């Protein structure tokens, strides 16, 4: 695996790969890698001839500075894992390399409704920050294939929108949404899980169990009673739920009354011992 810290070096190398007719797969991450990230590398290896992984803890997407400063960094282990997983290259820039003129404030991405719900409303500015860094990285790497995790469901929709906003530069990029990898107890793998102690990592599996329960108990009609019940169960087990929601799987429009047909995704965000955890599950697939 080749390690690049500078944009120019990465671009030159990518240019030579393209000249040799190689397709490029890209896996952007914030490091503290786990098997979920590595499954994206695996997908990239199937879709493209060359895989570039980036590790960059992007300051512009953290609305809470404490969350940014506590974000786990395990770079040496990450490099070993990526090399073993067969990533062709790692892009490991520092902050001035990505933002040479300081924090970019001027550009506003028109994300519309997507920015007003769920993580959009709970984490103001978060998706603008995600778009800023992803657009920058996509301009640098110009991949053919982009691997994203379903774990960050809303982020997948935001980045799909970003590609549309990028016009020609985004048109040629094919997004692949990869399934959420879980611990044995069902907890969605996440770099943030490192901040949980062992007892909390066991307890955190309740988020996945709650999603399963929603899928099980889902009935056409008013959804508020089910959402309140699940939120109450999480609270009584020591979580501070941020949201328990059911939404249209394509648009993320929140669904209050379900007709029994609309494709639905259940999404949960909850704090446990001060760590914000998110997870989601497609709970109903459209039949026609
Ligand atoms: P992050 O480093 O958390 O920004 O994540 C980098 C990429 O890995 C994103 O596309 C995430 O959605 C994806 N990812 C994170 N956790 C998982 C998981 N448990 N399973 C699959 N993909 C994941």
C-alpha cells in the first residue's frame, strides 16, 4: 500500500493509474478503522481495480468541538489494517493540506429538506461540513466508484444529493451503499464505540434490538405510539434518545401515519454515557 500525504503526489499517481486504464474506487473515512470500514474496502476491490482510502478527521463537520477533540485516533493500527485488507493507497492529509485557506465558510450546499430533519436538525452545520470535505476529496481523487456505509443512512442521501449538485464532476461517480456491519450482540460497529466501556458496549446493543422491535411491531396507521414506546424503553435503560423515527426510505420524509405500503426506514440516535450512537434499519420494503 502506498501512503500519500500530499494532494499533488496522490494526483500524479492517480493520473498514471488512469493512463493505464485502471478504474478508481474510493473509501473516505475518519480513521479508527473497524471491520465495517474494511467491508467497504472489500466492496471497492470488487468494483474497481485501484482502491484509495482516505483518513481525515474533518473539523468542519463537528458541530460539537468536544466531540472532535475526543474522536479516536489509531493511525498506526489503521495503516496495518488497510494494508492487510488490500487497499492500494492511503491518503492521509493534514488539515492545512485539505483547507489551505483556513475553514471554508462561503459555500452553501442546497440540501433542502434533508438538512432539516434527524441529524440535520440535531447537528446544525454537520451536513454542510460533510459536503465541504467530501466535495474536496472527490475533486482530488475523482473516483469512478464511491463506497458509503448504510450505517450513516442520511449521509448516504446527502452525498447522493452532493453528486447531483456537483454536476459533471459528480456524474461519473457511482455510489455503492454497503450494509452495516455489527458486533455479535448486534451493535453497529462505529469508531465511537471505542469511547464506551465494556458494560455500555453490551447495553448499546439495545439500539439494534429496538430497531428489530420496531420492524416486528410495525402496523399500518398512527406510528407515534410505537415511536414513544421505543423511546421510553431506551430512556428507562439509561439512554438519552435524540430521536426514534420512521421515514420514507427514499426521501427521509418523516411518516406519521403509515399506509402499510410505503417503503420505511427506522432511525435511532441516542446518547449513552455521553457518546452519541446512531443506527437504522429498513423495516418495510415496498411491494410494488
Ligand atoms: P467514518 O469513519 O465513521 O466517517 O465512516 C467512514 C465510512 O464507513 C462511512 O461511509 C460509514 O458509513 C462507513 N461505516 C461506518 N461504520 C460502518 C459499519 N458498521 N458498517 C459499514 N460501514 C460503516
